C-alpha cells in the first residue's frame, strides 16, 4: 500500500458538491485551483458555448445561463476580495486575515439600499452595475458589473442576506455621488428617515465627508431631509408624552421675559414646573468643534440663560428619542418631580411659536 506524506496531493472536492452545499455557483480561480481545477481547465470550460462562463476577471460562474442578481453580487464581492497586493497595508484595527470570505469588500450604493429594503431604489435585476466599497489603496479597476468605490476608512458592514453591506448613511452617500436626478435623490433621502433606517444627522455627515453638499440638487434634498427629520422627531416626542403618561405640556412655544427680550423657542414646556424639552436636530459638522458652530453656540447660550432663570432644559436628540424612548421619558419625569424641591423660576411669558 502506498505511504501518504505531506507531499501527497489531496483528492479534489467535487465541484457539484461544493455548489450544492453553498447554494452558489460562483467561484474564483483560486477556489477552483483548490478543488483541483487548473487555470487551463477553467479556461477550457469557459470557452464560448462551454458549461461555464467568466463573469469578472478571476471569477467564474459554474453554469452557462444568465447569472442571477445574487450570483452577480457574489461575483462582485469575490472580484473585489481577490488577493491584496503585497504593498497594501491592512487597515489599523482590522484583523488579518479578514474573517469574511469577501475580505474587507462590501456592497454599497444603490444595490446596498435595495438590499436594505428601500422601495425607492431600483430592483437588483435592473441595475447593470453594483458598487463595491474597498480600501483606498486596493489596486482594482471597475469592470463588467463591478464598479469600484474606494474609501480611506471603511465602515463596519452590516450582514444582509448573508452579504456584507455598507450601512445606510454610507450607501446613501455613494449612491447620491452617482445621481443627477434631484427627484430620485430626494426620494432616497426621505425614505432613509421615514423608513427609520437612520437619522438625518448621520446622512448629512456622510454627504459632507463625500464633498457632495456643493451640488444644488443635493442641498435641496438635504433641506427636505432635515425638515422630515424634525417632523419625525416631534412626532416621536408627542408619542412619548402620551404613551408614558407625562402631563401635557405647551407645545412649540417661545419664551419671553415680561417686557423684555426673547428667550428662545422650545419644543415642549411645562409652565408650572418650569421644565422644557429641546430637540437637537442640527446636522453635525464633520471634523469641526461644536464651539465653532454658530447654531450650537446660540443654543448653548439659550440653555444657559434659561437655567439661570430657573428653567430646567432637557436636551434630547432624535436618536435617543428613537432608541431609548423609555429612558428619555424617565429623564423628563424626574425633572418634573424635582421641580418641587427647586426655588421658583422667574416669571416668563409663554407664546405660540
């Protein structure tokens, strides 16, 4: 009987078994070699009229028919995840080798939005190309159905139907970068907020980082986005007060000193307890300090003035209102109950805003 040693080649695993086990029929040349299929054999199988076809450089579809959307997505990711050039460093904080079979690559742009469930994004079969996000130093080119998008810092991908997909804010920015139709851009940004996919601030942060806010149709869409975000946050605030049994406040008011200056607008105010709620729906300025933002400075000055007059101001962000409603209701209730232990607040005039 022959003696096996470390130099004895392993029998290749049947390709039909692999495809049946994974439910996919898309493999790279490297994966084919691991199953005993040489480059020459793969080329022969991919000849015109052959049983296979090459979807992208180094990526083979193991049947002759049209690829499905899922197969195209896997092909794009496998193409982008091919062996890195030796000179390309691994991004700090990321493990080597990557745990994902797709490396650091992830689907972004319109395809990612479709996978996230956006109804305003086109269905996958109608998209001729799929955007795939890779590290900036990867030596790849866009080809076939793969459009390469590079980034100096990659977000943490989300798993959607088993695929690594860019988070909604990043996918939106990459989609908007390639769109000129103002109506489509507005629909996508509006759905991001109405559908509860993300907060407006996160979208604006990504659009700003991508240097897209100089485009007039993007600026107009962002204005609508911020208005939509404020309306949604106000609706959540109304619901919080109702569902958690808080006393009814005066909604959307302006405060003034009697015969004196305007103190500022508030989203909710309880006159007897001198407690106010202020929603912070400002869009953050990436890379900037809050104290350099004129709007931030003005709001901070308003809160300080109200606190000196004995008015307790509860500052709530839309994200906290969405993700921690019960906690925010408890904060407001505590402020209302604590009013009995405080000195009376200065008399202020409450006017509709």
